[in-house]
């Protein structure tokens, strides 16, 4: 479904990622692992069209997205939930969610999507009239993920969904990501908690210095001595 082939990208003259190759199949959950500054978020931004490619190609559903503006890439069925939640604080929960269904197809199915989001995140149904800026960090993360789901995406990209959350809220977030994946939505996940990420994904890629240095199944990587030493504290 998603194919990232030999992709390089930069911020101005500063290289961000180099020769990245990753694949995400239909309905698959895939992780991007690595230390801060390894290029994980930059890879997600390159996929979403938020930074320009300097080499390589990204295809989604057989369509080459190189040079497409971000909104056109979104129209193909990719929803990107960025790091830091980025809700609209002065809008209500419901208004934040409805913004996610701005494309014609999702807009026509808006109520159905709202029902799905409220089923996954019942607290949002109870607080749909509350201003998003008055919610806790964990609740705002639910709003951000729910807004992504309102696009009815084939691929949901999640960048550090547990960052800054309490252990209880982080656990709940991981449970909901698993629920979304098992319902059929493909997931591309960047997550600082490597041990938990490996329980959520089918496969993962490890990045270092803006390059992929290894990849494999979640079981293979969890048992890899280099991964254990660098990211799992073993």
C-alpha cells in the first residue's frame, strides 16, 4: 500500500533523512524506532508531503506522491496525527473532530465516523461540547487521534502518541491504537516507548542518523541484542 523507496529529504540545506526504504501493507501495523534525532518524524513528514524529497519516491496505493501538496496526499487516504496533539483549543471537542471530515467523502459519512470515534473514545462523547483546550493531555491526544479517524483513512500515521502522558493514559492510548488497528486501519507508528511499540506493530524499522539500520518482525527486533541494549535497557 505504502512504499517509500530510497527517500532523502532535508530542511533547507540540512539533511534530515537519507536513502530511506520502508513498506506498509494493507491493514498492517509498522513501527519506526530510534533515538531522538534519528529521523523518524522527518520520515513521516516526507510521506505526508510536509517536507520535500531530494531523492527517491513515495507511492501510496500505486500513486506516486512526489511533488503533491499535503492536502492531495491526505485525499489519497493518509491521516497524519503529529507529535504534540495540536488540537484547536478554542473549539469544542466535536468541532475539532468535525474539522477532520473536511473532504467530500468523509464529510458525507461524518455522523458515521463520529459514532465510530465516540465508540472508541467514550469520554469524547460525554465531553463533545467541552473546549478542547481545557482537557487533559491524554484527552487531547484522543481528540487528535479521533480527528485523524474522521478522514476515514486507509493509513493512520501516529507520531509519538504517548509523549507527555501519564502511565495510565499512555496505556489507554496504546489500547486504543490496537483497537483501531484490529478494526482494519493500517498504522505507521513512531513511539518513544519501544517495548510497548513492539507489542503493537507487526514489523518495525530502526533508524539511526537519518538512515534505516535494521528492520524485522516485532519479535525479531525485541530479541535483537543491539535493540535490547540501545532501546530496551537490557
